[in-house]
C-alpha cells in the first residue's frame, strides 16, 4: 500500500480504512473486520454530520505516547517492532493527491488552506501492532442535534500536516494496549488529557500511568506485560500523582450497590458542566446474564432532550432528562453512545462492547471516579442534599391552604452544576432575573475560584439562584449568594434565618413540619451574609 512517498491521498471508504489498518498493523483485513472499532468507525464516518470523503496518510509519524510504550517494552522484544506510526487525516471534502501537493507548494488555485481546515474531521494514529493498533485519535464530535447532544469535555486538538496547521474540537482517545496498559489506563489517559488543560498539570503517557498506578499497590502479576486491570485504588493513586484528588462515588442501591439512575445522571451533569471528565466503572454482562468482567470508560458528554425527564422524586433536577451518555470506550471508539435503560433490574446502560461477535452486552454502573483540583472540597452529594432540603421546605409553603404568601404553585426544575468564577461572571450578562444593580454587585463580589451553582426555574423564569463556595468546609457558611424572585418568600426566609432552634421546638408544631423548617434553617445558616428581606 505504501509507495515510498511520505504521503498518500485516497478517497474515503471503509474498505480503504480496513486495508490501511491491516497494512500498518501487520495483520489481516479479516482480523480488522472483527474488531468493534471497525464497526464504530464505519458508522461514524458515514454519519450525515461527518460524511468523510478523503483520507490523507502521513507515513513515518513519530507519536510521543507510542514512543514511550516502545521504549518501555517493545524495543526489548526479539521481534523487530517498528518505532514509527502512521497518521490518517480525514476530511469531508473531496480532493486528489495532485491537488494536495499543489497546495503544499503554495498553489491555492485548486484548493485553499481554509477549505482544508473547514473540512477537517480529525486524525487517527495507527500503531504498528497486530492487535491494539488504534493509537492517539482526535475526531470531530457528532453534531449537537439542536443542543440535545452536549460534549462538555472537548478541547481544541491541533495537528500540523506537512506544515499546514489544522484543529478540531475533540478529546484524545486510544485503544487499550494490553501489554503496557488496561482499559482503566486508557480511561485515565483520556480524562487527564482534559484536566491537564483545565487544571494545568503534566500529562503522563499510558505506560507512565500504568507504572504510577502499580507503584504502591500490589498487583496479581508483573507490571509489563500488563495482563491485569487496575484496581480503583491504583487508579486513584495515578490521579494523585499528577496533583489532583480522586473523588470516588460508590453505588448506593442494594443489594448489589450499583449506581442509581439519579446519582449517575446528576453527578455526571454536575461535574461535566465544568469540563471535568467522569470515569465510569461498570460490570459487563452478556445477553445470558453471565458476568464478563469489569470495564472503565471516560464520559465525554450526554444527551439532554427537552421534556420532563425521569420522575419519582420530590425535587426535580434538569439532569433527570439525560437519556444517553457519550463515552471514550477504548474497546469501541470515541464518543460512543450508551443508552440509560430505566426501569430495568438492575439499572444498566447499553454498550457496543463486543460487537460484531457479541451483541446485547449490558453495562451495569457501580461507581464513578472523578479527578478534581485539590481545592474543590465540597462534594456534589452534600450540595444536592442541601438543595433537596431547601426545595422540600419551599414546596411545603406552596401547599399551605389558601396560599397566603401568594407563591407560584409550579414546581421548579433545579440546574445544579459546578462552575468557576470566570464562567459565573461571564454568564451574568445573560441573566434576565438579575437587575443591573444585582449584576454589578455580583461582578464586584469577591468569590472563590470554584463554586456550586443551583438555579431553580419555572415557565416564568429563574425563581431561585444559589451560589455555594466549593472550596469551603462543609460545616462553614459557604452560601455566597442567594437570589429569590418572590418578595413575600424572601421576607419570610429572612425572618426564619434569625429564628433560634428553641423557638421552633416550643412552637407546638407537628414533627414533620418541624423537620421541614429545620431543613430550611440548615440552608439559611449556611449563608455567608444575612439575607435582606
């Protein structure tokens, strides 16, 4: 296939792609066809929003991550493995090799550099390995479908193709190399690609991640070749090695303690909103119910359709609407779809894992691992508990006979997410519920770098807006700002804020009413400054 030239241009087809993979990897087209990645790429490149038309092959490509793997293991093998990779660039415009070579010579009469950039779909590094040949891959996301698909963790991935600078919004992906890594390593590698930009830390290669994870934890076999998967404790240690703190969210649904649909949806939404990738750890089951093994992948986005979302909860969350997750699954492909199957026992997600030989594999989620900046101390679970208490208390006042406070009877939907000071202040110009004076005061307010923001909205707009210091301690006064649209409610809450517990206990109110009022007081006493009526 290679003709001695440093580049090849050919029209895209799945047959050309399979032949190329087989040629570089030193395997057969039949073996490539059996891989799940072939199934994924075939569907991806023919998607109407992608529509690949041309491939540019960059031969003799030196990839940093593969070079680290090569130096750690393959260079010492008796078999003479290649040191260099090849890189494929994909475009949704048609052009010939002659057109491209003319462009390299500065002639833009047949094709301009801007056309090349506008039609760029991303690249796949192909490693010279017979089985795990899908190397560092950065491909354009699927279309957002009118805002339904939300890819929260993408960033600008740049590539230089023979001196021509190209870029695509994506997140790095690669297939698990069972010699120097496992699926957990690949998931960590993709996640750290995102956090290295967000939190400015070093980016280790897969072989470095495996070494760091195994450094202070026992393993069942030798580190290289890496035949065992990483334990959660080892993954957590690898996160700490880059200066971040791992947050482990464990399942809470007995008897198997898998993640509940609400915990999964709300946690993914809350942390992804700040572009923090969430690592999903699942148990895989074949169609007969047999446990295949555990698997880790990196959540890169989700589908958030309009509508009411999941029901059955007193407090309504915007994240309840999530019906699909998009993940970097090293055994499937980038931005692979997983559908949440509500009502199933146990709750699970669909997956393309095992295709084409084993359709119908189920992924049961049992934990999340989230790499956080060390100053993000208050977890989402604590914030959700506080907001749930507030919402429950406010709902009780809506139900008072005769509605003496004239409160809006529509139950609000809460948008609870992690945000930053810059993101929050930039959003104020598009906050119609705030007056000019309120916007000005919030812009001038001294705030921490990371905050939780909880906004309750109805069809009339934003009714409540809460800002919580994510860097504080849980028993401190961490509510930095509290907006209430309805004046009577605001006046009532201001009065409750100064009410001592003894006054409530001696009031003769029913125990269930006292509990509601106490939940409100817990929230109000978290306010950094007194609430003005």
